[in-house]
C-alpha cells in the first residue's frame, strides 16, 4: 500500500491488466500478461544454446516459483539491484 500511495495518482485498467503512473516526470506503464498472450512452447537447453550461438536471442526470461513461506526480506537479496529498488 505504501508503494501505491507513493506513486499516486495512478490509472488502472483491470480488464486490460495494466497500470500507469508518473515517476521522475516520466509516464510508466506496467502491463500484465493477457489471456490472449501466446507464451510459446518451452525451450530445451540445447535449443537455447543453439539460439545463442546464432545470435538469435534478443531477450530471455526465466520464471521460477518461489517458496511461498519466504518473507519479502528473504526474497529480495536474490533479485537484481534495480528490481530490489522497485520492490522497496
């Protein structure tokens, strides 16, 4: 709630799964994953290595489930510093 208050006012569109607010005089829009988003098939390690060798990869995202019993303070040290700042 403190983070929401800090970035108020903001605009939220629940059906389209986005919210936007101004931060440092710049409009920021956070877009959630829509049901219509095609996430594609899983990629094997060998496929990933082949894509890397041919400079085919522009972005790579890895999602991993976390232990729901961990507190935020236990999770944050494992995140990149920029993401830690956003969460704080």
